[in-house]
C-alpha cells in the first residue's frame, strides 16, 4: 500500500474546517478520506505554524482556538436549554 502525499494547502484547509468551521474531526475525515489521527496532527501543526507567525503581544492562535471551541460548547448548551424551556412553556400554557 502506498502512502498518499497531501499538499500543504490541503492540510491547511482540513485544519481550517476543524478549527474555524467547527466541523467534527470524524466528519472531516470521512469527507476527505483521511485518518482522524492525521487530522489532529495537521490541526496541531497548523496552530503551531500560526503561533510562530503571530506578532508579539497578539492573542495566541491556540488560545483563540480553545476559546472558540468553548464558546461553541456554551452556545450548544444554551440552545438545548432554550428548547427545553420552549417545551416547558408549551406544556404549562395548555388550556385543559
């Protein structure tokens, strides 16, 4: 079995899909036909590369990616809570 070579642009785009778009790693792996472990490595390499390129005093790309992931989790939790509250209001507002 031969190893496939991926371009740097392909790897950056895959990392961008995970970091910026918030697409789950397994979904990206299925779409691109690569191993999920490879995607985790590409993501880390991309963040390391960005870390080197940033200006001193600027926010760290790794910290920004972590914050973005945390905010997405909080948003998902808030949406679930809103759905629960909507159902609760609908249940108690019924005229029986």
